[in-house]
């Protein structure tokens, strides 16, 4: 497993399990399959409503807390300094842990700075090992870091072959923030799994199109969190560290960039 060092020297696995819209029994099965396949990073959020299910599943996973990397996120129900402080303690309780490895601000809210101040305090108190943001476009990000005390370690953003975010990644890296990709498999949209360019590359390496897409992002030093509840796909998604895309293939994938989100709601970010 490739580890990437954040701006505070904490190391994050380059691939984790996404858990959006997963809960209870299907989540238990997914986490069991993931840890057996070698995953050690789990991504969730208060908005997903499954922190307690994840905490319970990890307790019986057979993997020690020290081996795991847990990410969760604060969202709009915590839009104040005091509410954010309480929400952090709530997440710790729900996840059944003494600390969160990465705590993110789920969206750019009007109250982002005061929420982030509570996150900074949690970081300084040792409740959180790293803090960051989600869905911050370049302009919002630059404005935000000019006003906060701790530069975000991560910006989690929709990133895949159709929205590759090369320019955003360059800006983030200049200031010490890592890009993390949500929906790295483009939600299977736009015929991505049967795209002739990707299918050709996959055949060349004897890998799946999904593995090629994930490998492309990991080679760009982007953390990926593909979501699946299928044990076979979960295992397939992490099996990307025994090959490397050559420069020609990376360029061919770069040419697929449409620089557009696949989702309507992101246009308001």
C-alpha cells in the first residue's frame, strides 16, 4: 500500500473504502471484505448517518485501531463553533474511538471559518490527527487559507477521468494541501467502463477499466476512496499496486478530461 505524507507528516493510505449510502449489514460485509483485502482507510461523514455502524464493524474487524485511518466530515447541522465542537465529540463516540485520523469540513459553508476553528482546537487537543476541507474550488480555497490558522491537509473533491482537476491540484500542492478524489470511478457514468481508450489501456495491462482509472489517480499522488459493497469489486479496487501506467497512457487519459462535474449540485460550489 502506498502511503502519502500530509503537510503535518501524518501518513494516509492512497486508497480507502468509501461508504456513502452504505449502512448496517451491507456495511459490515463491505468493511469485512475491505480489511481482508488490505484496506486500512475508511471514509465516512456525519451526513451519511453510518458512523455508529462503522464503529461497530471495525470493533469486530480484527484490525487494531493503530492500523486504521478513519476520515469523517462535519456538515450543515454543525454550522457554528459550538455545534462543531459538539459534533466532533459525537463522531468520536459514534465511531467508538479516542481520535479521528482526518476530520473534514464537508462543504464550503457560510460558517466555515468558525467550524474550522473548532476543528483546529480538536487537532491541537489530540482528538484529530489532521484536518481539511471538501468541495472547495480554487477561489474559495485560497480565500479560506488566508483566514485560517492551519492550512488544510486535504481537499476532498470530485475527481475522475472526466473532471481531472489538474489546475486545482497544482494550486493545492503549492500550499501543502493534498487532493483526495471522491467518485474516482465517475459513478460509472458517460459509458466510462466501456470507453475505448480506457478499455485499450486495461487490456494492455491485463487489468479492469476501474483499476486503470484508480491507478491513474494514485500515480498523480491523489488519494482515492472508491465506494463499493461488492466484496469482489472491493478486492479488485485495491489491486492496483502491481503495475504502473506509462507516460503515453497517462497522456491518453489526460486527454479525456472534460473539466466538468457529473453532478448538478456541484455547480453551486
